[in-house]
C-alpha cells in the first residue's frame, strides 16, 4: 500500500509538468532547471546590496533599520508573486481532473488515498518553488544586513525569521487561491465554474503582475508622510510588519502584524474546509459533466462575420486562418493566461505613466497631449501584439494539425495574411476604438484623429516586424522550450519597447506642436506602411514551407562553403 501511495504521488507530481507545450524532441527537465534558475536569480541582489549596508554601519540603528524596509518588502513581494503565479497557472491541477478519475476510480484505490496523494504532491510542488525562490537570499541577506557586526547565533536567528516570514507570505498567497477555487467549486455548477475560472485566472494574473511591477511606487510610501494608509491594501506590507515584530523592531505601519496572522489563518481554514467539502462533489461532476461549447453564433456575431467576410478577409483561405486564430485565442484558457501576463505588464506600466502625470502636474495635465498620455495606447498595443506573437507559437491541440499539413501546399501567402489581419482586428483595433472617444473629448477631433492614425501606423509596422519570419499557422506547430535565448535578447526587446512606446510618444508630442509636421508624418507614415507591405509580399513570393514541428538547434553547425555541384 505504501508503494502504491508513492506511485500516486509521483504520478500527480509529474502531471504538473505534463502538457502539450513541449515538442517531442524537447527536454522537460532542462526547461524546469531554467525556470528554477530564473526564480533563484533575484536572490543574488544581496551582493548588490553590500555597499549600501556597509555604509549603514555608520548611521544610527533606527536609520539603518528604516533603510532596510524596502529590501525586505522586495523579497516578500517577489516571493508572494511567484507563488501566486505558480498557483494560478496550475489552477486546473489543484484537484485531480477527469482523466485521473477515469483511470484511477476503477482500480482498487479508495478516494481518500487519491486525494491524500494529490495533496502531498501539491505540497512538494509548492515547496520546490518556495526553496528555489527564497533559498539564496535567506542565507545571504542576514549576513549582508548585519555586516561586520554579524554574530553566528544572531545570523542564524535572522535566517530563521527571514525564512519564517517568507514561508508565511508564500503560504498565504498559495492557500488564498486554493481557498478561492474551493469556494467557487462549492458555490457554482461545474459548467459555470469552468467558465468563471477563466476570468478569475485572468484577473489574478493581472493583479499579481501589477503588485510586482508597482513595488517601487508602494515601497516609497513607507517613508512618506501622506498616503501611507494605502499600504494597508498591499499584502506584502502585512508580512513586513510581521518581519519587524519578529526582529523586535516597531512596525512600520501599526496593525500589519495582526492583519498578516489573521489573513494566514483565514486562508488556511478556508482552503482546508473547501477542499474537504468539495472533493466528493468534484469527483461526481468531473465524471458526469462535459465541456459544452456554444456553437450557435449570436445575431451580432453573424453580422460582424458577414461584414468581415466582405470587406476584411474576402479570400477563403484568409477567412480560415483569420477565424481559426481568433476563436482559438478566445476559447483556450491556456493562451488567454499567457496573453494576460503580457497585457498585465502593459497595464502596470500604463498605470505608472498615469500616476506620474497626476503626481507631477495634477489633473489639468490631461487637457493637452503630453508624452505620458500619448504613450498609453503604445504601451498596451506593444504588449498585446508581442504577447499574441508568443502565444501563436504555443500549440492548442497538436494532434489535430494534420488537417493543416494536408492542405498547406497552396495558399500559404493568404493564410499568413489572415494571421496579420487577426492580430490587428482582435489585438489593437478594440483598444484604439475604446480610447478614441476619450481623446476626442480631451483634445478635440484634429489631435485625436492624428493620434489614432499615428498609433495605427506604428502598430501595423510592429505587426510586420513581429511576423517577418513567422512561417507557421498559429497554434499548430510544436513548441521547443529553451530554443530562444531570452536572456541574450532581453536588452533588444527592452530597447524595442522603449523606442516604440516612449520615443515615438515624444516624437508624436513634437509633431502635434505644429500642423505642418502632421502633414509630413501622414505622407511618411503611408510610405512606411506601403513599403512594409511590398517587402512582405516580395518575401512571401520567394517561396517557403509552413513549419509544423519545431526543431532543436543542430549540435554541429556547418559553414556551407561547398559550391553547388562540387564534392
């Protein structure tokens, strides 16, 4: 029986990494190692903090302790955000799914053993990410913070406090989402739960990203005389209060320690009760219910499709790739989550831009175009389009791509044209349509129309740039993790974003100062779009083959110096 329980634990633990994202030639363990290494990297910031704490040796202890608050909040915020992301992305794996029940129920295994093994594997999965995220700075930060006055027992005590607070913070984030899922599972029907879960995951990803990216703005309030009450709504602040009281220091904000302990107790009890009450009901509904899609389109959807078929995607092959791309993105929760992660970064940066505008000049600043306001649609459109480009490479149902492989001989150019149109229609056009009335109200028709045309021209150029060598139909090609060196390309991506969002916004503000400059940009913008269109058609006319299986980089590269026809 003990061996059987161990097999169940290994099975459920492996299911956390069992997905269709990996190519048949991909290495799952290599991908996991890279992820763990990436999560552990922020712990090395302790070496960067050494000069700061070396200088703090010469200041009063209260001043040194106050200077360390932002560093402690960073570690807490990062740990809670990572654990929240892990829990949200593994939302469907928190409970055994239909495939598990279909296979395991007929076997001589009782239901409590199945759920006990699931809980143990889930805890092991959480512990793995907790250790990866917090191990380095748990050992290094106490040495750095105590400096030359470090005493062995004192350092051990600081390590214990640091580890305890990080464990409490990450446990609070993890069990919050477990409790939330259990409550929804008990309150809603199975079909409603599946539908609501998508929106809950999207909102959770956005909230976690904004919590992580707005860390600098929130940590600055610790030493601020005004608006400090806003920190009560920032969960890492609760555990910072717990951290300080465990070290024997006064709380930076009164009452945070009690809030942290109460929040941790509430989520622990709620997750345990909801998990215990819902597991039998979940088994029954998982086996009896089916995922039913609404295949009958509404009247509005029918009218929009008719309009698109006549004026946007008249070619049948364009229609096929256009609707396949749009419907897959709408129906696939996995792709929604990945896209939401990119959009969440955009919204966080947009919020920072708005906070900067109002904090520097106040509300009258919105009455005139300025780079901060002009950059808002550019920031969001950049992350929407780049996010779409990333999720295009992730397969939806890889075993079904044989349909496209059989029919890919003709019309490759038209299929890729439908993909470009889908990126614009589903990605950035709703954004421009929503923001245009606001800009008309604030700045009037001339400035708003030019601003919209400016952003549309840039988005079209960005789409062409993102799809320069994209010779595949979205969601139909296997994905090989680790093939692209994201670390090496990070600087290039960030430089491209800064140029697209901020430099172009400054250029637009300069153009809006004089109407004659607007006319010049109209001509230049049209010329650039037409040039990109001609270049793309010429590139596609050279001939290519659609890719359905991502191949790893060759172990040995040849220089191809041999002339054709020679030995």
